[in-house]
C-alpha cells in the first residue's frame, strides 16, 4: 500500500514511518526541503508542503498519490508540554491541518485516513476510577480556560474525520493514543537529564494516566491502518495507568539515580500549570477494543517494562558516544 504520513517529522510520525517502510511504500509529508532529502536517504519518498496551507497540502497529496494517509499532527516542545501555550501549534494542526489533509484526501480519491487523537479528550482532573472505553463520554469543558482551545480542537478533529467516514467520503478512523514515552521521546530524555542532575521535581499528589511506549504507539497506529473499521475509534494505551510521579520514580530506579524530589502541588504549578494538571489527573482507559478488533497487543504493557527498554536503549547510545569520543560513560 502507498501511504502518506503527515507529521513525519515528529517523534510518532518518524516511528510509524520506520515501521511501515518495510512492508509499504511510504511517502513523508514535510515542510522542509532538507527534511525531504533526509527521508529519501532513509529509503522513503517525500513531498513538501505545509499542513496549515490548504493549497500546498492539496498539491502535496496530489503529488504523493497515496492510497491511505496516516495523520499525526503533533508539534510539541521536545521537553513536552508544561504550559498551555505549548499546545498552541498542535491545536492549529488538529483543526486547520486536519481540514486541509482530509479535503485533499477526499478530492484525490484516497481510500483511508487514520488520524491521531489523544486520551486527554476523556478529561482532566479526577475521573471515573473505572476504565473508560471508546463509548464513554468525553470532556467538553476544560478545568481552566487556557487549555479549552486544545480540548475543543480534539473534538473538532475527531468529528471531521468520523463525519467524513459516516457520509461515505472516505474510510476515516481515529486512534486515541495514551501519553507516549520512550528513548525516542524528547520528554523522556528531558526527565532522564533532570534525574541525573538531581533536579527533577514531581508532585506529592499522585495521579494516574494512560501511557504508551512509543514503539507500541506505532504498532497500534499500523494495526489500525490495516485492520481498523471505518468511522470507529480505537484506544491505543498500555494495560495500566500510572502517575507522572510514578514514571519519574521508575526511571530513577532503573537509572540508579536519586529519586525525584516530591513537592506540594502549588510549587509544581509555579513551574507550569499544565504539567501540574497532568501530574494530578486520574484517568483510566481500556484498550480491549483494540486488542479484540485489531489483534494488537502492547509489547510493554506497563511503565516498568517500557522504562526498562528506554533505559537500556539510552545506555547503549551512551556507549556508542563513548566509543566515538573516548572517555567514561558515567562522566
């Protein structure tokens, strides 16, 4: 199958591309000519176009001639989102970018589109302790005004894709991903950096969020592309929720560093209101539908297994750097 990946420059888009290129004809949509050349060196074709530019997107899709599109419109800071303004670029891509790529797909006779959403659509704060399914109600009112646009964008994006599917214009599917982590994720590397320096702050109030290791997120997207039903939603998450504080403690334990410093919630809010909200959110999400209908299983069902993989990968990467530069990997 010839697949266009919109958002290939991001961590998830790059990971999905590396997975699919072995069995499919992959084309990457990127805004940069330099990035296009890099993709071609990795054995993939590329087209240049800005998702926020309707004409450029239409031209790129026409040039790519895909049978299917994977739309992963994520543009977050490498360290991860800490403040509401960190969500602004992704919010624009979820609304305008999705509209442009969807219209271009329909106009060019693309058969299928898989669009990435996120489990945050179920809500922030204290939620139902039972695992939520794809049929569970979603949150429409954000806990504070500055993140309302980001929450609205998730609803707009999902509705565009599902409405196009229900009206028969295209096979549209939504994947609601957990919060992903791993050696290839900037926010995880940022946490590792802070933990090694002994300056990683976390809240004493432990939340619980659905996580997904990056490679598991990629296999979930691939399984949805190949086996998902049109006009459906699939939760791609690990088997167990865990708090951001729990994730930091697990990384510290497996790195062998001092544990993160636990602080009152009000102190964490000073560093970033959004980060504090995510640290305290209680959210549990079921992945049973994806397992049942897609035949997908997370290879790293809990953060313990996923962090072990990430730490091992980062250690091997540090060894390669030492071999090239010489010296002590602990330095």
